[in-house]
């Protein structure tokens, strides 16, 4: 698990952790049922407060991307289909928001598509 934190970013650190793990799961870098670092281990690795990692892990668990097994550790969920689809939907939402912003600046959808090609 390779997570790089931008300490100067306006995006909260816990969100950066969530996005990094979601991305690695979506790309297949982190595999289903793979053991990941504990809260303390990741906090130590990133030199951040364990509560920040806990917040990120709580969000990931609520999204069914990770699961905690008492005394065994934290694992990527066995079924990541939902997690992958959620990430795709999130990215599509961002693209739609960007297209809307470009349209508000006066570009047509055809002009946007032409510039993307």
C-alpha cells in the first residue's frame, strides 16, 4: 500500500487516504481480502495522528471497501465490485461537474468534446 500525502493540500488528510485506497482498489493494486496496514502502522508511516487514519478507515468501512476483523487486522473487502463501481460513479460525477462549469463559461458540448480529442 503506497499512500502519498500532500500536507500542503486543501484536501483533508483523511480524504487523501480514502481516495488513495479507493484508487488502488479500483486499479487492482490492492486485492480483495488483502491485509493492509493497521491504523497505528499507517499513522506511523505517514507521520500523522492515528485518529486521522481511523477516520479514513471508518469511511472506507462504511463504503464496504475495507473490513476489520478483530485480532486479525484490516483487510480489503472480499467483494470490491461495489467499491470499483462507486469510484467510477464518483469520477463520472466529477467529469459532469467539470462539463457544467465549462458550459457556464460559454462552451458548447461539441466544443468541449472537440477540445478533449
